[in-house]
């Protein structure tokens, strides 16, 4: 079973479960999904910013003749 089939299965199950909910609960589910998306975006932003900020601090460690061969990978 490939990832697309598994994802489609879970998407279908989630849709079925949402359809069984009363309208007020559907709104809660939508709010929760929005929260998860924002949290994921925030996490990715923090990881990118941390990597950018650490580049200068690690430059001395990364830029040395002993590790130059790894730059080619």
C-alpha cells in the first residue's frame, strides 16, 4: 500500500467522522485544524530562523581544511 492510498483512506475516514458531528463540533474541528496548521508553520519558521542565526556561529567550525572534502557532497 503506497502513501497516497493510505492518505486517501485516512482523509475519507476523517470526512466521514466530521459528517457525523453536530455543526458546533465541526466548527471546533475546523478551529483545531487551523491551530495545527499555524503551529506547524510557526515551527518551520523557527527552524529556518534558528539555522540562519547559527550559520555565523558555526562558520569557524564548518569552514576548515579538514572538512573541506565534505563540502563536495
